[in-house]
């Protein structure tokens, strides 16, 4: 029987340990926290969006980096297999909008309990409050790990295989503090720079902060990136440019203004496409259901109904009240101007502003607020058919520690389930 160490008792670690034990490996999980699945607990706002019920072929379009690397893992253990596992082990699931799958109870703790019970039932030993300090290899083969438990002396233990499931750097309070990158680097692996992803944007414009707390449903968001030294070339601000810029993200949904900028599901998804070395601009379409022409007619109608009113007093039907002073200011139109004195050009510019409310991104929030980490162990150095390192025999990786990341919707946990399962089965194989 192969002796297998799994580092991390999160989603990937538990799935890897279960798969390895069921494939007759002798498995020990090492977890620095006092309990399993601390991050799973906070997923999906405490409800755990455990996977996505999309067609498996469609899954890869939600993977932002290195989707091809995941083919074997996902086809080997796909979303249907994950749903079957939880259902068969007593955790009933339901499918919500966007094919997002949740436990019927709406409690992430049920996902953790189901998985952890299966791990224990399969005979896996789990050591909590145990921090792995290093992974050793000799002659190109993994040999041992060292670990410490609280203030006890460091222990060294030999293993045939080690599966690194330490997660990324996001929400470090859950235990994911990037240790796996160090283990990988120490054994010669390269790490794609870890960056926060599915993360709010910090915004330059001060008016954004005036809107703090305002949530907008059903708005459009386009993200444009340009070279920093070529500030205007990719910007919508330059209507005379020869080439029409292409948005790197064009989505629809809900967003929120905060004390630093913008957040909410739409913004988090857009952040997958952001590049910190580029100049990023977002344009919010406040009325995505209407074309500019239709919106102009609508604005004209509002203006005609309030002909003798001041500009600032005819916008109640268009925007939430908190947004009105900001839109008035950005329009450049005198707020006290009677509506019947507003020129056609002023009105058309205002309509354009409503369809393209511009904001400049100064950066993202930190890992403390990032749902996931983009970057990680270079996929070129991992065999996609087994999750084994191509550099060190018996060393496996699974979950967020690998350089793959996806949009929201249950796709990231599916990465953990699929790569964890494949790594576990492979590690236990002769
Ligand atoms: C707020 C939030 C909400 C999210 N919601 C969703 C969602 O609804 N759906 C979805 O698909 N994804 C969601 N995600 C992303 C998803 O949770 C992660 O992608 C996934 O949990 C990664 O699993 P993992 O096992 O690779 O890493 P982790 O879950 O981070 O587990 C790593 C484990 O390794 C342990 N560890 C690390 N270093 C050591 C060491 N040296 N020794 C011992 N143990 C160690 C850690 O303590 C931790 O328990 C969310 C993330 C966050 C932060």
C-alpha cells in the first residue's frame, strides 16, 4: 500500500485523500487549521456554490487560464460526478439561476460534513493543527515531509507520494497562505505570479465614493485595457480613432459602489480579465435594455413632461436618487437649467454618458478580498493526465495552488474536485 501525504484539508485535499484511500492508498491529511474546509465554509456567502450544472463541454469556456490543462481532470471527474457524490452521501442539492448548484439546506457546512465523513469512513487519518514546513525529494523522487504541531518539535515522516492541496493566497485567514508555492519552488518548479482575482476594483474618480452603498441591478459593464504609455488608443473617449476598441469583458448584472470603488458580481467577473500592467477602464451602461436612440426618446419624453422644471428635478424616473447629483455633475449641464433650454447636443451627450459611465481602474483590492488567486504552479510542469509533477516523481498538485482560475458560478470548486480526484487516484496507482 502506498503511503500518501495530502497537505491541506480543503476542497481539493479532502477529495484527493478520499480518491486515494478508495484506490487503496494509506492516506494522511495534514491541516494547519483546527478543522476541515474553513474556506468551503465561507463559499457562496455561506451557501457553497458547490459546482455548476452546465454541459461539461461548456465548462471550459468559464476557465480563464489554462482550460486545456483541465480536460483530463474534468472529464475524469466532472460536475455530474460531484453532484452524484454529494447526493449519494446524503447531501441533497438544488440547481439555481445560471446552473449554480447549492445544497438544498443552503448550508455550506453540509458540504463539508458530507465530504469529511466520507474521508473518515474511507480510513484517512487527519491531523489538525499541523503545519507542513517542507517537502523533501531525493534523486528526483519525493521522499518525506516535515511538519510541526503547535510548539512540539519538528517531525519528519517518509511518504511515497505527496499531494500539495494548499490553495492560493486569497482569504489567508482560512489557512491559504501560499505555502504550496514555496514547496513547489523548493523542488524546482516555476510559479506564475499569484494575483488577486474575482476581486473588487479600486477606482480613480472621487464621485464613485459619493455613491458608496448604492447597488445597481441589471446594468451593463464593459472593461477596456490599453497600454499605459498609449493612454487614449484603446479608450472610448477618442471617437476619432481609426480602430474601434474591443472590450475584453462585456457583461450584464449587479454591481455595488464602495468606499474604494466598485464591487458586486459583475465587477468580480470582470476582474478575471483585468491586467494590472495595463490601463483599465470600465464603462457602465445604466440602461442596457435601451439603444442610444431609444434612450434619447425616453429622456426627451421626460424632458417634455417637465418642460419648465430644472434639469436636476426631471431625472427621478431615470436613476436612483443617490445617483442623480453625480450624473448631473458629470453631464456638465447646469443643474438649475430649465429643461426647455437644454440643447439637443447636451441631451445627446447626456444619453451617451448614461450608456457609458466611465471609470478608471487604479488597481484591485488585495488577496484579503479576492475570491481566488490567479497564477500558481506552472501547468507546463504538471502532467495533466495525472496531476503529477513532471520534475519530481510522486509529487502531485491539486486545486487553487495550480495556475488555473475560472469565473464565478461553482467552477472554481469544480477545479478543486476534479484535480483533487485525479491526483488522489494517480498517487495511489502503482
Ligand atoms: C469568500 C469566497 C467565496 C467563494 N465562493 C465560491 C463558490 O461559491 N463556488 C466556488 O466554486 N468557489 C468559491 N470560492 C473559491 C473556492 O473556495 C476555492 O477555489 C477552493 O476552496 C480552493 O480549494 P483548495 O482546496 O485548492 O484550497 P483551500 O480551500 O484554500 O484549502 C487549502 C487548505 O490547505 C491548508 N494549508 C495551507 N498550507 C498548509 C500547510 N503548510 N500545512 C498544512 N495545511 C496547510 C489550509 O489551511 C487550507 O485548509 C470562494 C472563495 C472565497 C474566498
